C-alpha cells in the first residue's frame, strides 16, 4: 500500500495525533504535499534555466517545510490528499513534457529524479516518503 492509499484509511481523529515532537499527522502530510508542489515548480524552472535545484545551494528545509505546513493548515484531510494526488500527477506531466532522455542527459540538474519502470518518481520517495510514513504509522500504532 502506498502512502496516499494508507492515508485514506485513517480515521478523522488520527490526523491530529502527534507524528513528531513538532508535527501532527496532518502537518507531516502538508509538508509532503508542499514538496510535491515544489517539485513541479523546480522541474519547470530547472529545465528553463539549466540551474540546479534550490536545495543544492541553499538547503533551508525548515523554512520551506514551515511555509507549506502553514499554507495547508485549513485543508481537511480529504482536501490534502486530493491536493497531493493532483501535484503528483503534475510532476509526472512535467517530466513527460521534458522527456526522460532529456532528464537522464542532465544528472547535474535532475539527479533527484529516477526511473521506476515506465514511471518516473522522485528520488525522495525512497527515503523521504518511507521516513514520514514510518513516523505516522508509529504514532498511530500501526
């Protein structure tokens, strides 16, 4: 079961449980949605400018994460899941527009994107997604 499918099984009260010392389950998900949204923006910008992702030169993750947790604070869990699905779709669309061969030819810019069969997924899905899914499952006793 993937992350989003798992989230769809949660009870309303699960979303307010603390997943980390600072973040509720909902906050963790908001942070993940923010990264997906940011990835769309970065894929477009990187391809147009041929400049590396912002986090290579200025890895201020705390500020970025806080921005998206705040942005999505009034979303319901259902709205947050729908938003995440929408941004995941947009990531795939942007990668398809550029083309995998073009992405592959610029590892200096797109090393954070990898091939997964016929689909392209974020490198983050390996460690970042698993890290946060594990946090949430632990907090909920799953």
